[in-house]
């Protein structure tokens, strides 16, 4: 009878340890996924900022060209 109780206690302890290990692994995986998502969001934000800067530079350059090629060749740009 005592042997059965000891075996049951050992099995319960092993199951609890396995559950704890699985929970820890799941938490680690979730943290890694969150870190990857944050990195991807940061990369996307950086790409969007770079695209916006390039668009603004191109629009500014086009405006300068339109100003310098105005009638009479006079430029009206303000720096």
C-alpha cells in the first residue's frame, strides 16, 4: 500500500514538472514571437519613414525644377 502511494506521488510530481516545463517553453515561444513582431514593426516603420523622406525629397526636387524653369528663368525658391 505504501509503495502505491509513493508511486502515485512520484507520478504526480513528474506530471507537475512536465506541465511546468511546457508552460515555460510556451512562455519563451510567446516572448520570442512578440520580439519578432516588434522587430518587424520597427523595420516596417523605418521603411515607411525612408519612403516618406524619399517622396518628400523628390517632390521638393520637382518643385525646384518647376520653379527654376518658370517663365523668364527667375527662381522663386526659398531656402
